[in-house]
C-alpha cells in the first residue's frame, strides 16, 4: 500500500521534467549566447537534462556573430558576419529602420557576411537561425553603429558623369572632400571595368585625388563602369568613407589633335583619319605653351579670361581682361585653353603671340568645339617647357610603369 503514493510522486516528477522540456524548446534569446537549442531540456548551451531518466534530445549548432549584444559604438567599417560551427545557416537578417543590410551565406553554409558596411548612428537588429539534422539554434542581437559627424566622413566625387560620352584620353577622376590617408584600404574598394577589357591602374596625385587610366588610350566605343565602394571604409585619422558611387560612361570617337608650336599648326584626326590642318598660335617668349599630352577638361561656349587668374597682375604691360572669349576648351589647371582668338588671326600659322593658350580663328574654333568632347587628346610638340602629370588631366605624360607606381597597392 505504501508503494502507491511513491509511484504518484514519480509520475508527478516526470510530468514536471516534460513541462520544463517543452518550455525550454519554445524560448529564444537576445543575449550573446545562442537561443535555447531545440531538444535541449535545460535551455543551456552545454547539454540537456541528465540523471532524470530522460534521453538527451539533439542539440542545435553553436551560432555567433562579430557584433556584441547591446553594443552602441560598432565601427561603421564593420562587415557584419554570422557563423556556425556546424550544420548550416538557414536564415539571417540584419535590419534597421532604413531597411535590410544585404549579405550572403557562404557555399558551405557556415557563414553569412554582409556586403555593405554600417551607417553611422543607425540601430540594427540581427536575427539568425542555424540547423543541424533538424535541431535549430536562434541568435538575436541588437546593436548600434558609431555616430559620425560630417567632419569624420569623406565624400567621393567622380568624373566622368553618369552616362557621359568622353574622349579616348579621359581618366577616371575620384576626388574626396576630406583627406584619405589609408589609400590602400580605399583602393581595394574601387574598381574600373570595361568592355572590351583594357588594363589600367590607379594613381594617387595627393590625399584627396586619385586617377585611373588605361595602359593606352581607350578604344573607341568602350563601355566603362566605375565602382567606388568606400562607404564606411576607414580612411585613417578618424575619417570614414561617406557614400558609394557607381558611374557608367562611354568612350566616343578617337579625337587626337596634334599641335606643333614650331610650324604653328594643328592637325585634327578622327579615328586615325586627318580631317583638317588648322593655323594656330601658341605662347610667346615668357609664356611658353607646355609640350606633352593634354586632355580637354571642360568646355565653355563663352568665358571671361582675366590675366590675374594666371599670375599676371592688373596694370602690367601683359595684363588682359576679355569678357567674351568664344569656344574655349580648358587643357590644364594652370590656365591653358584652346579658344577663338580673332585678335591674332594675322599671326596664326606663322608666329606665337599668346600668353600660353592655343588661339585660332573664330570659325575654326567653332568647328573644333562642336566636334570635341571632354577627354579628347591634344598632343603638343615644339617647345622646351614640359607638361606635367598633375596639371589637369596630365595622366599621359609618364609611362605606364611609372604611372602604376602611383598605386597604393
């Protein structure tokens, strides 16, 4: 008779264990440890119920991430990564009020890595599920990316512009409004691809400017894509990339203009064919035009030209201020242009009388202006003053080996 109450107590104890098992299997976690694994009677990560007479249920795989629970200062340069020691990740999301962070699971199913970095000051929620033979583990964490001011972020500007058609000499120009000291980190996240493919290299002119050019002039008709994926990348000295930029552009016809300062003429070639030979004038003594390869940087149907902008003071015998110079195309940052110069027509073709620009008749300048695009090439010979790499788009004035030495990689 005394055995019957003992049997009832044992049954009650077994019922309590089963109830705990069901409760443990339904719980999740937002802590650093993974959520309770399905079939784990204790809800712990190191084993199930023992000594109870109940067989251990299968445990889910261990899941972890490279961001801490509740972290409020996760670097924006972080690429969030979730990993499992075994089994496979079946569902991962990192979300914020702005949307979901893109990412992908590796081929072996063991890791998920975000493809974008974090946005400053944004709060994120990470959810991940891993499965191994039907036993699952869930991981939940909330964290916030570090806050940044605009003075801690550098913004990239890109030339050419989206959809622009440019000449065969056009470099890719990326300018940053704040200095980049970790140039290698940025360069690893900037790519230039083209169809047809053409080899090329980045070249840093300074902490704020980097160019890319192909080994030889672009092939006409080439389609080019530029990806500056520096958002959140550590630029050094507490500065980070502010935004990604993607630009697609097209290479137009091969316009090569050959200027000889000794014969005072310009030969205009299009796709290898000589179209016209134009009489011109270049810089006189003391204002010698630079010899070398120049690239059209910008165009102006009308431009005011003032000698003070090129270091000739007002009141000097060489000073000038012309309000309406027509068909002007900039070749250097230092102030060399091709433009209409009706005041020097008598010297064009036989003497150099300008302050460094290449002057021609209004009709010739109009014709050349209308066929030209940014990136067209102007090759100068006949003077002892060399063009330099850093004077505008001077990228073609060194050999490719020397140019590629300017890469940070």
